């Protein structure tokens, strides 16, 4: 490539880098504006109260807009870094991230120690002593694991009277005991706590390799509700025994009614 061609290539790379940096800055500004709008909407809802479902839908929409713009801003930032790396004349761009990532103290820690060097990188000497260490903390999760618990009850017969002896059957929350207590709690929490209809749950479980019929899950929900009925009555009696009760037209009840219709 001649000198003119090389200069044109450098100018082209510089122009692309400038454009990428400008796009990254614009994306950062758009994400920041969306974040401030979301904060204002949440503060207004706290100050003026939950008067309508419209404000809740507005917050959800603003949150969706913010997460899309935030993700796009990060993509543009990384693209700008790649473009700047191709030239030496354009200053790099790094987004400002005021939110500091902190990890809860209750999470277990897994310490992974990388094997240290066996010899000095400079002179090759093996006489090394530990000076300190740098720790990089990364938040990680283990995917949900499914398992089938097989509870075995062995039978024994008496050699004298031939009577058969066997341990009693284990306790099951619902009849036929096809689902464990943790699975039932997850289904109930996602349905009533996270407002996830059973058909959505069934689709997700099937993708994880555990197909469960919708009718089977609905039957389990009805069984759990029946089992918890005495506890519900105790809570109801405790609440109704108060001298004064406060309530509002909560949107939660309407969401629950919609879920029942969908299921």
C-alpha cells in the first residue's frame, strides 16, 4: 500500500472512531435521561400513592425503555473501544457508572487460587516469597437442578409368625405426592407472588427438560390451597379482630383475578 493509501486508511479509521465515540456518548445521555424519568415516576408514585393502575404501567414501560437504552449504551461503548483501538489519534470513551456493585455478606464464598509462578519472570530464580494477593470477586449462580427422590420402604417378614413389617409411608403435602414441598412452594410463589400464570410456568419447565401438564399443576394449586385453608383462616381471624382496618383498591387483586381466568 502506498503512502496515500495508508493515510486514507488512517483517516478513515479516525473518522469511524470519532463516529463511534459520538454514538456512545449519545447513547449514554439517552440512557441517563431514561433513568432519571424512571426515578421521577417512582418518586411521584411514592408521594401521591398508588392511585391507579396507569401509573404502575407507566413505571413498567419506563423501566423497559431504560433497560433497552442501558444495554444499547454498553454495546456502543464497546464498539467505540474497538474503533479507538484502531487509531492513536482519537481519545477513548468510558461510561460513568456511579452505581457500585456490592455483594451481600450472606452469600457463601468460594475461594479459587490460581497456581503461582514457579520462577521469577525476570531472572528465572525459584526463590520467591509471597508479597500479597489481588482478589477479583465475581457473582455466579448455579442453574436450577431437577431431581427425582425415590423413597424406598423395605418390607420384612417375620420368620416366626410370617407377619409383614414395613416403615410407614412418608408425609406428602398433597395427595399422591408427585411434587415435593420445595416444588410446590415454587409453583405457588410464582403464581401468586410473581403473577406468573401456570401455563407460563409449564412452558419454562418444559424447556428445562421437565414437562408437567397444566392440569396437573392446577390440581396441585387447588390441593395446596386446601391444605393452607386453616392457616388462612387463622390469619383472617387475627386481622379481622383489629379495632380498625385500612384498605385500598389494590391492583394486586385484579392481577390475581386475571391469572385465575388465564389458568
